[in-house]
C-alpha cells in the first residue's frame, strides 16, 4: 500500500500567514486607539463631576449668607469685607481642596426686586468654564 501525501495539508503558506497577520494588525490597531480616547473622556468626566460637587458646595455657602449680604455684581474675589464670604474658596477664588479649580459668581437683578439671578461658574486652571449653575436668591428690599 502506497502512502500519498497532499502538499496542501502540511501547513500554512507564507501568503496565508501574512494575510492573517495583516488582518490581526488592523483589528488590534483599531482597538488600541480606543484606550487613549477612553482615558481622556474619563478625565473630562472626572473634572465635570468635581465641578458639579464644588458648585453644590458654593451654592450651600451662598444660601447660608444673609440676604442683605447679597448684591448684584460679578465676584471673582472672596472672603474680605467688600466681597462675599465663601468658606470653600481662598481670597483669589481658588478652591481650598481643589486648587486646580476656581470660582466666579455673577448676581444679576431680575424683574422682581426681591430676587437676584445667580450664576455660579467653575473654571479650570486654564480659566475655561467647566460648569455653570443657575439659582434664584431671595433678598429683602
């Protein structure tokens, strides 16, 4: 009995191996580009979450102020006699626990003289706005 060997069943050809490596490289390259993007999005979302929490802290500080301490204007400095007393920020508006963020508050008059429209802005280290919170403050006339 003679044994017949088929040359095609002994292994992969060089062309098949190169084709498989090319396809695998394309797939892996596509996957590897997702990692830096997801890390960047995670950092952005972390900054937004921190800014949201800081905004809530500032809002609580503003609610605790007496109504006669609130007047229309833009505030970027705090905690002195002429400015708002916000315990979570330094005089220059940087947050104590998160110095990479700073605070800007705008209080504007509204049609109702007993109401001030407040805008709380949280800025990053490049002075770009990350978060904006609106609130109405009741003041005595």
